[in-house]
């Protein structure tokens, strides 16, 4: 056997060992970072009485998706790409139109007394709706609220909404509350 | 016409492989840092829908996953082609979700339990019927914070 001076060894197999480890990590791990849309469900209560509070029709923004993935917004068929702009109009109601939601004065930090919309977005889908379409609609509705908030953040604080401290974000959220309610789905289109 | 002379007679010079381990180690460290360990083996086909308004899932320990989609080809003889629910490594029924949520909740620290999030990883071609049933079960199990797992895209297709 050849005797090497102490402290030296062959490094030829080092590359093989490292390759082996590398391949192990390539196989055993995944690259994808989990991300998604957060929602909160309403608590389950079977005894809950039907909500009998009258909500004025002008305050509700009805979005229906049927089993063919077609949209019906406020009684009119709508292309999904127009949903965001239409929803923004509903949230802001800049000209205080009579068919768009009412507003009530409310004290909000950083803003003083502002008119806060009473609008509710109501989303109802069919059991035959495709999940992809459902997510797209959810995404557009959330995007509409985000864009409105972003605009206010730029106007009032001169910064992006995401860069604002938490108190200011809360103030904007109170100014434009995001109320998306999901009705029980229908089963008209079948499976 | 001029000819190119052959320089240096007798075979090619060998490249030194002394730096090869360093290069491979570099790659190795890159993969170790940028990836996460696979937790479950998916038995279903899953193509997540794209969305623009996504947020990252913050604490991994607070998240439980529910996978829904069409069984992979090798499982189709046994489980059919209708969308199925997969919890951990096995197919499950809608009724199993409540037990699953309870079991997942038990694993967490007591002070973290209210923050539990259920991530729904659903194939985008699935019909809403299954998801509605799952959501109803989650409400009954009072796991109210949910997350629809999506890919981040710039514009919706």
C-alpha cells in the first residue's frame, strides 16, 4: 500500500460524493413556494335564523357564475375582463349615483369624517362551475378592492399601500371595507 | 493558400478536474437553500389556477393541506377519473375532513391553534360541487381560515 504523507488524501472522489448529494436534493425537494388567496369562512351554525335584515338592492352587487362558467353581474351578462372596472365603480360610487350603494359618514383615523360605502359584494356560484373560473372571479373582486385602496394610499399618503405602516393600512381598510359574501351555491346545471 | 499549422503535437491537454467538486458543491448549496422538502406524494393531477392577488403562506407549521383533483393515471383503475380528495398520502372522503382537521389541530401548540390555516390545493378543472362540500365540512370543523392555493401570474388568462 502506498503511504501518503499525513494530511493528504485523494480528492478525486469528492466530486462524485458531491454529485450524489446534489442528486438526492434534486429528487427529494420541491422548488415551489406556496402562495394563494386568503379567505375567511363564516362560522357554521345550523340554527342560525335567515338573515331578515332588509338590505337595499342598490347596496348589493350580485355576481352569479353558472355551470357554463358564464358571469351574470347585476342582472347583465358580463365578460370577466370587465369585472374589475365595474366592481371598482361599485365600490367607489364617485358620482353618488342612485343605483350604486349608499354611503354613511364615519370617523376614520387619518382621514377624519369620510363617507363609507354600505356596499356588499355577493358571490354565488353553481355546483357545476369550474374551480379555475371561480378563482378568477374571486381574484378580480379582490383586485378591485386592492386597486381602490392603492389609489387612496397614493393620494393620501403618497406611498404604495403595501409600504404603509399597519395603522395607516387599517385606516384605509376602514375607509373601503371589503365585504364579499358567498351565498350557498345552487345546483341548476347539474354535475 | 496558407495552411494552419498544427500547434503542439501529440494529443489534447487534459483539463484539470480539481475545481469540479467546488462547482458541484456550489450547485448543491444552491439547491439546499432554495428548495423545500417534499412532504406528500401527490396521487392526483394538479394544475393550480393562476391569480394576481396572491399572498405568501407565512408559517408552514400553521398550514394543513387538502389536495383535490383527478387521480393520476396509475390510480384511475382503482379510483376512477372523478375528482378526489387527498389528505396526507391517502385518498379520503368528504366526511374524513373533520377528523383530519382535528388531528392536525392536535399537533399544534395550544396558542397557535386559532391561527391554523387550511390550504386548498385544487386542480383548476375541478367542479365547485366538491369544493363546496369541503368548505362546508371545514366550517363544521371550525377551521375558518382558508387559503386557495394559486400560482402567481401577472395577468389572468
